[in-house]
């Protein structure tokens, strides 16, 4: 059992790893979802067999094929706000090293991880469990370490010092995702008919939050979730998963399981792109299911404009027929919102929609 030195710990904090390692036969009551929010695992009820888009990103670098890739991206963004990418340029060794460092981090004794615990969502480096252990009404079967990651040199010294390889291995993956996200934002801007470099400056100085998530094996995956339905505040999120578990909501409000594809990465549109595109693209609502036998790790890299930079609908996408459907917002506005509201009850993006839309 992980929890060896109780005196060091805040009694209200118990990680999902601690529960799994102690062999609990059932989830504690705080994890039990109301029946309408349970994931209906193993039944076809509420989930559908839909083929989700997978795009070969190497086409973007081939002058004759780039427009085909842009078209595929546009279709995927319109229909799902989601796609997977192959040939994305991040070497498999970098991915493997990142998983390795994350595994070692979550396997550390709980006292070591508690050095970084915080319930303050404005904290640039934060270990935690569920969404926010101090305020969640229902708890989620997830532990996480989140850290600001761009520019790397500004933040990396605050990252975990244990395991000793963490900074180097996760740092390499964070840098590689930043490069990839620039290519993706260019392609997404192009797919909307905007200049390829529409957001270039903001992206160079933009923020990146890397959420490293650990979903340990859960004794009752039918009545709990790893993360509740939500959309990300980011422009886009690049997600790396070690096994299946993510579900996205399609336009008919059905949950669709995202297949695990070896070597692929997942791209999810966030609220900033929904606002920038004036609603032509929507951020994808997603949730995480848990598994009875398998521990799942994921890296969600949330890329956004700088902390205080407001995003608003692109002027080129607004006209007499398409008036701005959203007010502006910054990453910091989102953090303020989630520190004082229950964002499961009302999505942040719904609070900035103009009522005429
Ligand atoms: C997130 C998220 C999904 C996953 O961290 O915002 O949605 O599969 N993660 O871990
Ligand atoms: Ni998310």
C-alpha cells in the first residue's frame, strides 16, 4: 500500500493509485455516478460504431497533396472536432520515453508526489486526483500531474525532480508536440479560408499545458469515469494514449469509443478554435472510461494563446449574415471560471455564446 506516512498527508486526499494498490473491491461512494451518467460499458446502448477519421499528416509536406490533407482536416473538424493523425513526425522513441517517465512518476511513493499537490488551478505545476479533490462532488478515477510546458526553459525547473529522467524525457515530448501543433494550427487556419499564419505570433508566445493522466485499474468501471464529459479550453489538444478509454460525443449526441491506433496521436479541437472559427468548427465533448484490469496513461497537451490573450471570432469569418456568435475569452478567464463554478454543470463556452446565435 502506498500510503505509508499518514501524518504527512492531507486526510482528504487519496489518489486513485492508492485505492487500486490497496486492492479495494469496490469504488468508494464518492466515485459512484448517478445512473444517467454511467458509461454503459459493454452494452451498445448509447454508444455507436462510427468510423472516426485518421489523417496521414505527411501529405501536408507534399505540395501536390497538401490540399487533399487540408480537405480531410476540414471534413473531420466540421463533423467531429476530432481526428487521429499518423506520420506526425514525433519519433516513437520520444513517445516511449515519455510513457516511461510518466509510469515512474506515478509509481513513486505518495509522499513524493504530494510535494506537488495543489487545489489551485492557477498553479503552473500541479499534482492531483479527480478534477479537483477539494471541490469535486463526484470524484473521477484519475491521478494527474499538469505542468506549463512552453516556453520550456521558463517552466521545466519547476517540474518533478523525480524520477530523475522526467524533465528530459517529458521535455523532449513537450517540445515535439509544440512543433506539431504549429503545423496543425496552420492547416486548420487554411481549412477555414484564413491565412496559414493567421495566429502565428500568438502561437509562438502561446501557452502549453501538459496534463499527464494516470487511470489505474478500477474495480467498478461501469459506475465510475476517469473524466467527466467536457471540452478543452485550448485551441487544440494533442493526446497520446497508452490504450483505449477515450470517448467522444458525435453530432447526434452518441458516445463513440476512440480506437487505440499504434503510433497515432489524437487531435481534439478546443474552445479557442470554436470561438476563432465563429462556430464553423466546434470543440469536441469527450470523457474517459476506466478499465477493470488495465492501467491507462495519457498525455493531453493543451495548446492555447498566451494566458491573458483574448481570442475572438476571426474578422474574415464574420459578416452581415454571420454575426459574431461568441464573446472573447482568454485562458486566464477560463481558469477563473473553473475556480468558482461547477464546470460539469455548465460548459465555459456556453457562458460566452451570444444569445442571438
Ligand atoms: C484531458 C482529457 C483524455 C484522456 O486531460 O483534458 O480529456 O484520454 N484527457 O486522458
Ligand atoms: Ni479533455
